């Protein structure tokens, strides 16, 4: 029993730690004991199928077989009344639509996937031999596996929606420039109401083109991914981050003035310069960044879009001064715009 539970926990951990939808699909394609699985999802608005198919086309379609239905009632009407996992013998009258391409099946496991008390999907596996899928595991373990499946899948679907909507940068996983601009206008509005400041930090990677030229663009991409991770480790949960250019990042700091943003700039410099960055094949490069800091305390009748544009422009100008000074440092924009 302990070995069976250990396999289940390892399988669940793999689903939770998958860092992409295609990897999740690969890991969910078989049960902990190696049985081939299928996934049926309710997709009444036809939104989910393009998300999954887009991932499949980009990653050669391996892994879990996923099928979509406008309503689960048309494929497996008994599923809508299920409130927990079910395991038992295969019966064609009940299960043929769930396994249309399989013959000689003996044992079936059905894991209803629930969201807000509603069954929104069904994870299924069946075998023709004596070993049933999820063999040796009781109902509580199967129900927990279903919870892990739907929660981890939902996380990847949300990320896929954000990528599709242009709100995430696919290389670093950071938010996009479009998202950051929206957040900046929101924080300017908040600063108006609360009579406080909002700061913007622009970060540019020094001499990244040299890495691209000498080691290839793949090495440059890996450097950007590592730098994004190091920068993200230093920002506050309340800050908003985004990749705003090929080698530029932005951070919006609510309720913060330029002076209060300086400690973050120093932490980022330390995190970036502490160790070389691995770029593949055992190769490491030392990378530095230049930063510009600007802040504003907006008036109540301000044009928020114009102020957001001015704030970013001030931070970018300060960043260029830091680069002109040799890089690896930061500059603060002079003055504060009204």
C-alpha cells in the first residue's frame, strides 16, 4: 500500500510542478501505474479547445488525449450526478462513448473533475488486463487525485488564456508591456485617491547583444529567463512586473516614491551580479543591468494615460544615463512631474 501511495504522490507532484500546459498533458497522459488516460472537458463556449490545440500544435501533440463536448450529458450523462470517483467493471452501455477506440476493456476508473461544485470534466482510464488503473487506492485518494488534476489544469488554462490575450510574455512568464501599462494607469488612479506616489523602475540588460552574437540567441534567451527570475525574487507581491522590450523589464511600485524604490534597485543589482548566469552546455556569463527610477504624485484632475507615458519616459531616460555611465547601476529621474 505504501508503494502505491508513493507512486500516486509522485504522480501528483509531477502534475503540480509542471511548468507548462504541454508538460502537464504529457504527465497526465498515464495514471500512476502506467494506464493510458483520456480527458473529457465540457466546453460550451468553444474556448478551451483552441487553447489546448494551440499548445499541441506548438509541441507536436504528445501526451494526454483530450476531447471536448458542449455538454457532458451527451457523452456520459451519469457523470453529472457523480460526486466522487468511481471504479468498476467496464460496461459498454455506460462506457462505450468514453472509450470509442478501445476494445476488450475490463476495468474502468472515472474521476469527475469539479469546479464550484459542478462537474466540468472527466478523467478516465481503462485496462484490459487484471491490473485496474489506480489499483489499491481507496476513494479518498482518488478524489484527491481528481482535485489535483482540475486545480493544476485550471492554472495552466489561465496561463494559456493570458498568453493568447497578449498579457504574458511566453519567454519569461512575466506580464507583457500591455498588461504593465494597464496596471500603471490603475496605480496612478489609486495614487490620486490616496494622495500618495507611484514609482516606475525600468531595467535594461547591459550588452545582451554581445551574448547573442558570441553564443547565439538561445543563450541570450536563457540569460533573460534567469535574469527575470532573479529580479522577480526581489520585488514585493504588491508590485507589478512586465517585460516591455527585447531586453527590458519594468516594475510598477504602488504607494512608493523614487527614494523608497532605491533599496529595490540595490537588491536587484546584487541579485544579478552575485553569480554568473548559465546559458547552456555548462557555459556561464557575467551579466549586469542598468536601471532608471522615476516617481509621481498625481493631481486629482490628471490625464492618467499622459502621466503614465511621462513616468515611463522619465524612467527610461534615467536608465539610459545609467548605461552611459558604464552600466551596472541606477539613476533617478530629476524632479517629479505634477
